[in-house]
């Protein structure tokens, strides 16, 4: 993680001081909280970073989703976010103009339902979507967080959340046990890399 972990391991000093236990400043619970907060931040999607997708990706994503079922614009945005594991949430300013462009090309038709426009593919749009060889943008190799990376990031954030909970509410003994578990997990992860 670019050297963001404390060099002395999880048990080294921390500015959070005695978080969740009676060890005082620099106790295992405070160091655990700091380290796991850094892990959580390392896995968070970075706005405007590598998760930014190209204009053609929005078009491909819209066609891919509408090939499954008709949707309104907000549904499309939410589905893209869900399927990319939260790493890509296109703005309304990119989705709605794309929908309009696709409608102008005769690939998408809009129908008013309950005060909302619902978009569906026309026959020409379905043919275009069927001809597309590439996987959906959230499945592509160009998306750093796609596939296995999404699963790994979620597991890392879940672990960080559990460790932070121990740091906040656990006793000193529980924090010490958590540090041992995390140190063991770190060693095992590096051992996995060493095998490859």
C-alpha cells in the first residue's frame, strides 16, 4: 500500500491514542484503528482517477443495460454503479446526453411512464447491441477495479471495518488478539505473492 502502514507493525504508536482499550496512547487498539483506516482509504474509489471511463464506455454501458430491459436514466446510473462494484458512477450529465444521442441515431426509444422517461432499444438498437463484441465496460480489462479486484477491495474494506469496530469497542485483550490475527493475515498475503 505504498508504505502507508506503520513501519513498526500494527502495535506501534498512533495519534489516535488509546482508542477502544485501556492501553493509553500508542496501545494496540489505537494503532489498529489507524492502520485499518489507512487500508479502508486505500481501497476507496478515487473520484476522477482511474475509475473515470471514456465517453464510448457510457454508450456501451447504456446499450448493454437496455439490451436486458427498459430503464429510466437514474436506473441506468445506479446499475452501472452496482455492476462496477461502486467504482464507476457516471454522472447524469454523461448518461442523459448519451441517451439523447442514441435516440437521435434511432437506437433508443423513450416512453413516458409515471412522469419518467423509460428508454428501450429499438430493433436497430438491439442489432447494434448484439453486434458488440466487447464485454460491458464494467467487465473490461481496462477497469482497474473490475472482476477480482472488486471482490478483493470489498474483502479489504470489510476487514478494515471489522478491525475498526474492535478498535472502537473492544477491550485491550480483544485488540491484542485482533492485532495477532491481522499480522498473521498480512504474512499470509505476502506468502501468496511469494508463491507466484
